[in-house]
C-alpha cells in the first residue's frame, strides 16, 4: 500500500503526469463545448491557452473549469474581434484567389501574393491568441507583440507551425480513419497541440510576465516572501455559482 501511495501520490512523477493528463483532457472537452456557438471559437482558443499556460507555470492542482471560464471571459471581446476579422479576411482572400485563377499573366500571379498573405495571417493568429491569454493591453499592442514573438525566434515559430499543420494534414491524408481522428481531436487533440505550442512560446513570454506562485497565480505586492500562497483558492466567487452561470448565458453557452 505504501508503495502504491508513493507511486501514484500527487507529488510523484506518475501523479503529476496523471494530473496534467486530466487538465489537458478536461480543457479539450471544454474547448470543444465552448466552440459550439462558432463565433466564440477565438475566445475558446485563448481560454485554452490561458489554462495550459497556467498549468505550465504552476504545475499544481487548480479548478480547470473555473480557470477556463476566467480565461474565456477575460479574452472574449478581443479574441472574438480577432477571430471574426481573420475569418472575413481569409474568406475575401480565397475569393480573390479564385478570381485570379480565371486569368493568365500578371493577374494570375497575384494569387501567390495572396497565398503568402494568408500564411502570414495564420502565423500571426497562431501567436495572437496565446498573447491575448497571457498579456493585457490594447489590441493594437497585442498584435504587435504577436508579430514580435513570432519573428524574433523563427525556429520556435517554425516548430509551432509544424505542430499545428502536421496533425491537420495527417487527418486529411488518412481521411478513411475519420472516426478515430474525430475521437482523438475530441478527447485531447486540440489541447495537446496548444500545450506543446505554448510550451515552445513560454520562454519568450516569461521575461515579460509577472511572477507567479507554485499554482500559477500572480504573486501580489506583499506576498513575495511567501511564494506558496495560492491566491486562486479563495472564496472570492470563482466557483460556478448562479452569477457565473448567468454570465455564461450572456455568451450563448
């Protein structure tokens, strides 16, 4: 019995792995659920990044649903505006590419410039939603920060791009296994990609982020000498009470 407690205890390697697996899986399920209204996809991406960044900076037990909802609520306006703008822009560019392919000569070559712009927008979006999750500030500054983080370390950017592209290409290439792919994406596919990509981005973020305690919560002034304080475990209204449920209903959830 003592051996099993030591093997599966919260502080053991197995216990920490199971805790992370639980958080990654629940975060993925919440992400899929919150994406159902479609227009909330951007905020859901930022909420997923917020939860997984907190996990990586604290690596302790926290309320996954509460943390996800907090990230969703705080990033809703900015992330939704960015998501809608990106979708509209991509659709317009796809129409322009289709139009360019009807011609020959310089007009037809313009489609490659449009494809390059779409790739650039995808790279910016890949960093923009984690930046919204990690930092506060006007949308213009967050967009500038996303560009800075993306192109200041090209090798990290390429690694993140591969993490996002390879699973999608594999799903399309082996489309005959769609039920298996659907199960994997639903269970943990999105959160694993987000976890790994934010893990690559985090070393770039840390110099600009406030210090946190062992649970990933910001250490407030006067708490510097006690880094074990868990500021997120109080009773300040983080639980899913009636007020929280009412707030969720405002977002159509």
